[in-house]
């Protein structure tokens, strides 16, 4: 009996000296997979039932990340970032994702502008309380700015405060309770902005360079030259260009302004920085004499193959009205017809009728729209265009069903071609905007409209030619 007691005491002694650690001699292997908890799970500090401490619990159904394994145990990381050991019988491997709830490392304010070309300007505006980053500390310098944001920031830069006294319904689409309302209404009453011809402000629209130039020069009191021009934006762009205030990242007058470009222009003006890299636009505008010259009488041959029961003057007036109304809604200048472009458009419609296909593909052309070949095609007709900031001409086409056997078919013809115009305009805001961009291009001044009718198949072939202005004076072009 004494011997048995000694043995039992020895066993107790051995149990009391079990150390916290791997209870077995198996090595630990790295693992990398996710497991779902099948029952409530204890997570222990060491891989052992005895002598270990429970450091957290994980409920059934939660996913943990398995990072190691030894005999009967998994080393896991929980969604709260706790790392410990659990019994293998408590987990099943799963394809469910593991997500950690560890707090994200706090980012430095405006952390995403480091190294940006316009970092100095952005940080200047940030340090002076003119702009703020997003909740996560980012600035998102390449995001575009809408009209409301731009107006608020530029007016805030001038006043250094919120002009609350001006918070009223100054535009029908600017409710008084909007965060930008007081800034927009101040800008209106101060003569900084004027809105669109339809009386709206369109606060959510992206702001482009010419719109931004007007707001920023008026607000920050840049000297604006007196210029006689039919282009409402020219004096503001010239004011910016006179001081090298337009950053070199702009390539077109209608380019949307980014948050970085907004900061750069504001910084240059406020600190009178005239020695920074800049871009300058050569704004070409017709004189009255040139406009009168380009308003050539429609060459009679442009419509020589069209039926007499369609009043093509009324058709063209209607088409031009659609275009100019759309442009006016965006504060843009009007188009005027040019007889030479009416002719070139008619030539292409007649050719398309002859081949039974409406496309941009000239003979010998492999690409759908080969600019150089189409340029040569225009040149063969005696037409060359002025180059305005890399823009010269464009071509839109359309094909529509048309049928009419009455003695007067003008309205039927207008009804037939209206869906083509609507299709152009429907591209706005989509991934393909080539036709819409031609209609709304700020560099184009003249257009031509030409048709051809396939009476047997009841089709009308339509071509629109756009141009900056003609540099040539073609003769003998009536050769359909």
C-alpha cells in the first residue's frame, strides 16, 4: 500500500510541473488557410489544455485564419487580431473570406498627394483651411470637381468664411439647405457667376476650364482684359494666360478640372506664382468679315439629288436649332452653316448611298476613322481647316428610315432625321461620346449638313461636317 501511495504522489508531482507550451513533442508547421468555427471555441495562449490560459472566445460560424499547426492544435488569428491556439476539432476549413477588424493605421492628412506635381499647391490650400481631405485622410487629387464644389472653395478662399447671409433660393436647382448654397448665392449676387440660359446652375455638373476661369478670375480679382469677342469665356482665359496661371496638365478648353488643378490655379493666383510650368491656348475666332465670307450661299449642287417636295432650308434651320439650343444650355457659342461643308456632307452621303453603307471609311482606308485619309479627302474637295489647339474638323453620320409620297414631305423628313440627333445627344455621360463631343466641341464654329435618299429601300443617309474655320477658298466644287 505504501508503494502505491508513493507512485500516486509521484504522478501528482509530475502533473504539477507540466509547463505551458506544446504538450507534445511534435514540431509546429506553418499553415495558411481559413477555418469556420463549428462550435463555440476557446483560444488559448499555448497549445495545451493544462497550464494554458483562455485569451478569447470565438462564436460558432465565425471565420478565423489558421497560421500554424501542431499535434491536435491550430494556431489561429481572430478577426479582432488575437493570435492563439485552439483545438483542431473546433474548426473546419472554409472558402469563406477572413477579415480582420484591426483598426487601420491612421494616415497622414492628404497622404495621397505626396509626390504629386501639384503637391505644394494642395498642401498650401490645406494649411490655410481652404480645402479639406476626405474622412480617411485622402485628398483624391485626380478626382474631377463639380460646379458647386469649385464655387464653394474659391469663394471660401476669398472670404475665409461662410457667407451665410446669402443662403437663399438664388437658383431653382440650388436649395437653400444645401452645404454650398450660400457660396453659390454669394457668387451670383457678386456677379461672379451667371448660371445657364435656362436659369439653372447645374451644381452637380463637372466644371471645365473655361467655366473655372470665369469663377476664379472674378472671385480672386485677376485683372481681366477688355476684349471684343463673341466667345463669352475668352477674356477669362486670356486673363489666366497673361499670368501663366493655367497648369500644363490642361490640353483643351473644355477639359474637366481636377481637384489638383483647382488647387494649383488657386495657389498660383493667391501667391502670384507666374514662374510655374504653364500651357497657352491659341484661341482662334472669326472676324465679322471672315464670318460673312464663310457664310457662303449654299451651293445649289449640294442638294441637287434631293426631291423638291422637301424644304431643305427649313430642315437645316430645324437641325441647327437643335444644335444651338443644346450648346446654349451649356453656355456655348452658336454654330453657323457653311455652304462648302453642306456640299462636302452631301458628297459623302451620296457616296454612302452608292455603296449601300453609311460609314466613315474612305476608299483605301483600313481603320474605321482614319484622320489622315479623311483629311486628304477634304483636301481633294479643296477644303482645309484651321488648326485650333489640335482641333480641325469632325464628321458625324446617321442612317434613318424615311417614307413620304405626299406633295409636301418636309415635316416627315424632319421627323425621320430627329432620332439621329437624339442618338448623338444620348451619348452624354456614357462610355462612347464621339458624336456628342462633336456637337458640343467648343472649338468648332461652322457645320454642314448633307443628305441622300434611297427611295426604293426608304432610307435617308445623313452626314454632318464640323470645322473650326476654312482656310481654303475652294472653287469648282459642284461635281456630284
